[in-house]
C-alpha cells in the first residue's frame, strides 16, 4: 500500500489591504482537520478533491492533515502561519509511514516577516521526509514560484484555466 499525506493552505494575500489574515480568518472560512477534510472536499472541484479521487483510483491510502483557507485579505500574520505550518508538520509526524506528500497551495501568500511562506512550508516538510520521497504541490496560475519552492518540491503544477474550472484535474495531475 502506498501511503500519501495530504494537506493544504490557501491564501491570496493583497499587501495593500489593511485587514490582516489572522488565525480567526482561517478558522472562520475553512479549517478542515483530519477526516473532516476528506469528508468536505472529496468529490468536489478542488485540488484535494482531485487528489482524493486519483488516490482512490490508484489504491493509495490517504492520510489527511489540515486544510486551512481564508478569503483574500492582507498579509497572513506570522502567528497564523506558524499555527498552520506546525499543525501540518505535526500531523505528518504522527504517521507510521509516508511514501509521498501532496499539498494544495495557492502560491500568492504573503506572511509578515517571512519572504517566502510556501517555500518555507515546503522546506519544513522536505526536512522531515527527506529527499527520497515525492513532495508535490498545486498552485494558482499567478503563483509566485520561488527558487526555494522549486528546490524542495518534486512536482509543482497549476491550474490551466481562467476562470479556474480545472482544480480537480490539477489535483489529479
């Protein structure tokens, strides 16, 4: 059995917005932990829906982490990012086995005091799983793809349509 960890964090930051994305904004919009993530997103036109569908078709065993999303607003507070990143890595650390990691990211998140949030999250996960296992992430078309993201991810893929009607297919890919 191939064991795959799935998690995600989605935020489109607008640095001109005076409304910071604090932890409560994520909790109020979409905070899905453990099996609740799959219960809410399986079969939906989302990246995690696609990841779930493809894994089921391939006979992979999925292990859910956290999916946290907030509506577009100002930069994410460092406190919120740390809570989300630590929750994702902590859930990953509980697995007795992990053959691959799939992340639903947006790629346009700005965090106070952290120049590359998605790259930092990918680095934290890569530091834990090592170099021998795949680490894949989905992104929005306008993601800010950084050297650190490329260095730590095995696969980066993005939506191919605007409006975004291909999130499921992106998750499958």
